[in-house]
C-alpha cells in the first residue's frame, strides 16, 4: 500500500523527516514563492492555484487530485496541523508514520480528525455566527440541483453539534477521487453564484470553510467507514487563535484579521 500525505503550506517551514510519506505543496505558488523553496508547487499541471485566496489548502487538494498518480492512499494536513501519535507531544517527531496509517486503515476506508464539539450550537448555527450565511445556503441549493440524494445527509450534518473539521483526512484513492469530483463541482456552483469581491480577507476564504462541513456530508451519504485520529497544532498559537475567533463570533468583531 503506497501512502502519500500532502502538507499544504504557503511558506518555508519545517516538515516531517519522512519525505516518502509527507509531500509539502506550496499553495498560491506564484504569489507565495520565495527563493529557496523546493516544495512541489500548486501552479503546475492542471491546477487552480490562482484561487488560493478563497480555496486555501484546497488548491493543494485539487493539484493532487489532477496530477498525482500511482498511490493507494492520499491524505491532507497543513503545515501547523497534523495527525499525531501521542497526546500532548506537538512536534514533527510525533506525527503519524506509514505503519500507523496502514494499521489504522486495516479495516477502514478513511482516517478523520477527532470531532470538534460545539455543544450549544449546531454546525449550521456555528458556521453562520462565524462566517457569512449566504454561501452555506447556496451550497445547499447547489446540492439540491446537482446531487439531490445528498440533501438528507447535508441537513443531518448541519443539525449536528460536532464535525470533522480543518480539511484533514487520509483516504483510499478510489474514494478520494470521487470525493474531490463531488466537492469541487459543488464549490464551483457556489462560486458561480456569489460575488466575494467585497468580502473582507478572512471571509474570502469561503470555499475552504464550506468544504470543512461538506466532508462529513459526503462521508455520511456514502457510508464511508472511518476511524478518528488525534490532531494537534504545532506550538501554542492555537490558544490565542481560538480565543480571537470566539470573541469575533460572539461580539461581532470585524473578522479581517487572519492568522498565518
């Protein structure tokens, strides 16, 4: 079983030592390239690199879908956020290795991050308190139009109080390809309807935000078997980041600020 885990990054940063397993991809490559970066660029071959400001790490996902062959399992993580082995050890020596992935997927089709729980909010209410509402409502309309059999799963996921967030997963290639085709068709449909030119910087990342919830919709509808793995953020900045966005949602702070 050949496994490849993509690490989406917009800058030079430390990467896991296992280069056969972890493949860094520079997203928004034309804009973010700096001398000395040797990572795979997301603007080569069939790509949507120029949409990185609104698709975020999904430009790496798209590149992999269209250009990476001869693998059996594909994963997506981010340069600060990884799947980890042991609790509270947040360094690159503790990320999953190939034997961990093979073990976890022995009887499963995918590995997902442990759910984020909202308790007092549903996934839908949490989203619209954190972001503009219309894109999510339009995504539902696109699903009705393009994939009507997914509507019940969409409504089920929106009414839940937990979700597998952050566009992190490891998945068998045949499911990965089907998921990407479904996901990018929906996002393209939303993109064709809404005008984000006046959105603040943070809200322009809308298609990355939408995809975080759409993953669970696809998993639910297709009965994909999965296990959950611990995830962590390298370092402690996530505490400040979480506090900021909590305050932004609750007190309507202008969400133009964005953490790299």
